[in-house]
């Protein structure tokens, strides 16, 4: 259940990011902070997405 929630959150964040990029093509300006902080935020989102995918894959196969 937690993996599904994380996947949904990542999907919503991705859609919002694409919409904002279409409006303003500078990614760090979208969130209002510098490129280093943006890389950290993007890393956290990607780690959450990877862990959600692994949890979902493990539960689908019946291991976890």
C-alpha cells in the first residue's frame, strides 16, 4: 500500500513538473531554489520511486 502511495505521489509530482516546465523552461526557477537543492530534491524523489517499485515488485512475486 505504501509503495502504491509513493508511486502515485511520484506520478503527480512528475505531471506537475512537466506542466511547470512547459510554462517556464528553467527547472530550478519552478521550485524557487538553486540547482544544488533541486538535485537533492530530485534524488529524494527518485529514491522514493525506486523503493516503491521494488516493494511493489517484491509483493507481486510474494517475497515480502
